[in-house]
């Protein structure tokens, strides 16, 4: 369905996705061309539905811009590319992790042009090293992939996930005039600046909790997760451990914490 002038959201079935919201696939069109932002799962049925949708709205698909290489974002790219002739686009820092052929690598600040629409690449590493957001200045619209989600917080699993870099990438977005964020999962975000500031604040508060836990003598990721998320659903433990580990690595790198033992039983202390 068309969610803003020239911007369509194509429904993607939930498939094997384990989170709460299935991935969003967006189609940006002008009078003569189209660009897809992320491509959803790779299953035959939902891909044919996406190709049919694209062909109805704008058959001349030029680009498939992938925010990053996680399977719920790139799964359909090759088949949709083959079915439409579109070029697959990815940031250069993400190419090494790509399991699909890529036609063109982009860098921060690059732009791809449809006739009347400029799609600007903003490199936003953190969730993954070559994660990009795509910005349309004229419409004050940002497609945020997994950098910013419609609901909840972005998964951060080291070594690909990096908390310090992630927070810097959130701060970077405050330099852009954004009215609406279309995230990789969940509903659109209308108060973009406030949302970005809240996300930064949330991470810094979590970091304070990690520091407080370390001061109380909690030393492992598991002890900190139990302390910080006491009522956590067991299915979310893996995700929470990633977040806490990412905070610990940030603190260690900044000289605020030390990592005492490597290997299976890694202990941390506050400096
Ligand atoms: Zn992801």
C-alpha cells in the first residue's frame, strides 16, 4: 500500500522471523522508475507476491538498496533482482558478509537517482559494520533498516554489533532534517528527532545500569543480565546478553572497565 506519496510498504509474511515484527520492504517510485529498500525473506510465495506488487506499481525497478546483510532484509534480493532487472546495492563495509552477488558498493554520502528523487546513503554502523540508512531530503524521510526500529531496541551482538559505534551513528542522524522514519521492523515513527534522542538516552541509561552492576560485584554477562532484566522472558536472554556484552566492550575500550579472564568465563570489573 502507498503510505506516503511515492512510498509504498509491501507486506512481507512473518516466515521464520523470531522477533515481534516481520521485516518491512519499501518501494520508492517516481513516474518512470522504482527503488526497493530491503527485500524481505527468500521464500518463493512471498517473493512472487512482492514482484507482482512491484510490477503493478512501477515495473522499471532500478535498484534494490539493502540496509545490511541480515537474512530477513536481503533474502528476496536475488530473485526480485532477477525478476525485475534491478541492481543490488550494499555498503562496501557489508560486502564481505554478503551471501548474495552485489552489483554496486556505496559509501556514506553517495546518492542514487530515480528521475525526480535523490536517495542518499547514510552509513550508520553499529547493528552491523556496513549498515546504511537511506534519506530523501525533499520528503524529510529516512529509511532506517535495523538502526532504528518502530518498536523496541536494536539488537547488538558483538563482534558485528558495536555499541559505541552504534550510539555515534544515532548522534550522526541528529544532523539530518527528518520528519518520518520508516524502520526495518514495526510502524513508522513520526517524531523522528525525539525518537533518536530517546534511543541515545536509553543506551546511556543502560550503560549506567551496567556500571552500577559492576560496582555491586556482578562480574559476568549472565549476572548483569539477571540484575538488569530480572523478569526477562527466557526467549529474550540471548538478545539481552548481546546488549550487555556490547556495553561491556564499550566500557572496556573507554578504559572504564577491565576484562579479567577471556574464554568461556569472562569476568569484568569497573576501573
Ligand atoms: Zn539486522
